[in-house]
C-alpha cells in the first residue's frame, strides 16, 4: 500500500497515519521543485538555457559541443580529448602563458571536460560587468580561435602516452578498458585510446576536428547566475558568433547487446578487480525512473543496497561493491564492480550473480521501495544547492534536449515508481544472456585458482 501513497494522497479512505505520511511526502516533493529554466535559440543557431540566480554575485557558464570521442575517427582515439585540452594552449594572439595570466588577472575560472558524447568549456566569473565581460571575451577567443601550438601538442601528447602506459600497469584500468571493448564491440563507445592512436594525431587533426565539431549549430550554452535574460542573450551570442560552420553530425546508432562471456586478464595483484555489465539505458529512456530507483536498491544506495548487504556485510568478500547506470546519448553502461582477493573471486562473483538474479526475478519489497524513494526525494535538494550543481543539470538538460521541467518532475516521477515497474524494467533490460564479466588480477593472492570463474578446491 505504501507504494501508492503519492497517487492516493487525496483519498479520504486512507488510514490516518498513512494519510499523514502521504501528505508529508507530497510536501517534501513540492519543496524540491527545480529552478526555472528559460530556453531559446540564439541568432547564431546555438541552443541556450538560462537560470537567473541572485544569491551570489557569480555567473557560471558551460558551452557543450557534440564533440566527444564518439565522433572522432576510429584510428585517432584521443583526438577529442586532446582538442579540448589544448583550447587554452594558445588562442588569437595569446600564447599559453598569456592565457594563464589573463585568467588570473580577471579572477575567472575556466575548465572543461570530454566524454563519449560531448566536449565542453566552463567559465565561472564575478557578475560585475568588467570581470564578466572580460571572462566571456576570453572564453569566446579560446573557443573560436585556438592556435594549437605544435610544441604544446608534442608535450601534451607525450604526457598522455606516458600516462596511458602507466595506467596499463594497473588492474583496474585493464579491467575497465577490456570491459568497454567487449560491452561496446564495434561501437564508437567501445574505442580505447592507445599509444599508437595518440602518436598518430597531428596538429592538422586538431584543426580539422575543431572546425568540424566546435560549431554554433552543435553548441548548447547553459548560463546560471546573477544576470538577467538580456545579459544572458548577449553572452550566448558573444560566445558562439565566431565559431566555425561545422559539418553534419554523424548518426550514432544504439549498441548491439553482447553475448555473455567471462574474461580473465592476468596480473600479479592480490586483489581481483571485477566488472560485470552490459549496455544499459540512454539519457532519455522510458524506463529511466524504474531503473534509477531499482538500481539504488540493488547497488547504488551504499550500505542500504542488496549487493553491499550480501557481498560485504554477510560474507566480507569486498570492502565496497556498487552498481550504476550511466545514461548517455545511446545506451550507456550498466555496471557492477568490486574488488576482492583472488582466492575468493569465484565465490564473490557467484554471490553477485545470485543477488542480481534474485532482484530481477523478485524485484524490491514494498518497504525497500518506499525507503529508496524517500531517500532519493528527500536528498534531491542537496543536488541543487549551488549554482555549479544547478549548471551541471541545466547543461545536461540542454545538451540531451530533455524537457525543461525535468528537474520539477524528478521527485514526482521517483515517487510514482512501483514494485511492478522496477521488476518489469530490470527483467526486460538486464539479461544474463548479455552480461559481460571481466576479472583483472588476483593472481598474486595465495590460493588463487588458475581460472577465477571456478571455485577454489
């Protein structure tokens, strides 16, 4: 009955204690309404999202481009990250040092990142006209006129290769790369950067990638802070008016589901690093909220999750075990991960698989479900308690073209999830027939078996 508290809150037939709980739950939901997001298309063709926030004299801006690793050539993996990383290595008439000095002089913070889907540049500035105008002008120059100096490219490419070689000595990185390759075999999400692909990247590759993908028509500009709509409109145009024309974006297909398999990567570590999973869900997915709530109960809720209870608390196989969905433009991964001694990896893996199978078959209990929903709804306000956090969500909504009321609907959508919806979503979307298991290391643990998928005898 508690699963229907939200939908039945107006009923006069609920027992008093349930009616009170329902009323309090609805008040909690109402208290966590999201910020008001305004959206428009700038004269340059860029999409713009704006939230006016007068609490602090600051403005946070993020410009996202469909320029992630999924659009880079297959033999040039690492190109998207290098292009993004060298935006502030030289631009216009400024070299790397001049850009650093200018950033410090105006008191701005400039950063950014790259993932499968997008690359972005972020700016934080005081909202006073002098400082904000200077920060926006600097960012506009970085975006529209990067020079990609050869000497800096050579340095950063060698640094990336050295970092990659070091990472490939670690079992956790070996596991994550192999997991990625198998789960997304033949798909752009499954490409891994190598020393050879990095070494092959030229300055002309950076120039071409920037020209093709750092275009206003591919841009989503998100602005949160102490300015009004007119100022936001001017900022969006200033940031995108000098960007290149760009090319038509390639179509990104959904990944095929892999065939279930288990792979062991030898490594002399005592700890076995285990990853289990398959393609999960896209950012805009009909099953988003049932899978979100269900995963909180399975392995996303820390000490209250079933995986933690079964793997850590009951058996002591691992200090930490988790599961998550990582929504992307097309199905991002569903992943379960843990570390355990090599000699007990087979037993730990069996417990994980049994726990997952039971959850898929039975779904959560009513009590578990209500506790998960209470936690997700009541903790929702902490996700929006700073301009930076608000910007992260607004940028996500803008880039993935989600409804502007997505944050408003989040608490209600969580509260409306039922046991049947969770069970149905997991049964349809997570299948042992497509589950990939990668085990890296554990060979250095005394008593470890040659094949960690077989129990020690």
